[in-house]
């Protein structure tokens, strides 16, 4: 969904919020102090055709897991796309349609599943949050402006990239720029491509993304957490909010 690049580009100013590539200044602009109402953008609408083909594809993957993992390995080693096979869960014309749909997101749009109040507290260059319900995970997030790190679920997330989404062809229908912090254990996890190694695979991955939509001038913030223990997914969430 996102395309990122690390080069500082021209400033974006929208209302009072700005992306200047001066990190501390940008965070202060994007996350105002006080209590606000945010939209939880964790639902996506799509065309009936994409929904139908995606459902078939996921069923095909579920029914032919070992084969699909082998295909992923071939894609990674050769750079070639997956060759059509009935195991994909659809006919060859359907597969061609699915690939075309995957090349753009014009028929997909993120929508709000509800509104929640969030309180932002800033003390001594540290930002913390207070919320509940779906956003209770935010309560374990702090942003240390002085040291440029994020603490999340007792893990230290480091800044890994600046983000530049130049096109409106995404589920938010707006170009945007921002930042991404991440914690990963192991540092560069690689999912096994066969079932046996997968059964002993363990991983922790936490992320925080912060940005500004060009069209609306609103802040985009996303927290995500994923944990796998001995091949079993024990934790997984991705919560995007807009305010």
C-alpha cells in the first residue's frame, strides 16, 4: 500500500500541520496536546469483483499451503511472478483479472469503523496517550522526542524510514508523507518457505507510522503488533487512525 523513500523532499504545509523533515517539529505539529476524537480507519470497501477473487485466492492458499510457500520461494529467488495453476483457487481468466486488480487500488477505500477519544499528554519532550477500546494499545506507546525513539509494549522502536506516498492511488485516496518506527526480533525476520521450519519459527514485530495527508491536512497514525511463537500467530493487529 505504501511506497517509501528516504530523501527529504519539499515541505508540505496543510493548515497548521506541516511536514518539514525536522522530526521533532513535525511530530509536535502532527500530534497536538489535549483530548480529541479520532476515526479508526480499519475497514476497507472494495468492488464485488475484487472481493470475489480475493476470497477464492485465500481459499486456494489455505487448501494448498505447502505449494503456495514453494511458489513464494521461487518468486523470491527468481524474481518471476507466480505462474497460473488451478491451485490458486480460480480459473486462468480470473487469475488475469486478479493480477490487474492488484496493480491499482481505485476500487478500494478505507472507511471509519467508529470514533474514539484519545488524550495526548506531553511532558518533558515525551508524548504519551490515553484511550480505551480498540485503541487501548495506544496506552503502551510513548514517543521520546529528545532521543528520537518510540517505546511500545516495552520494546524500543527506532526510526527506520521516511515515507513518501506520491500518488492518490491508495486506500486513503491521498498522497502523504511521514515517518516509520519499528522494532523487530529477530532484527531481519524471514518467514520460512516450507512447513517444517515454520513450526519452529518465532518473531516479534511492532511498528508506529505517522504522517500527513496532503488532501485533507489530517494526521495519519498507525500502530501495529505481530508475534509468532513456534509457527503459531499469537498476536496480530494493525490499527490506523486519522485526526
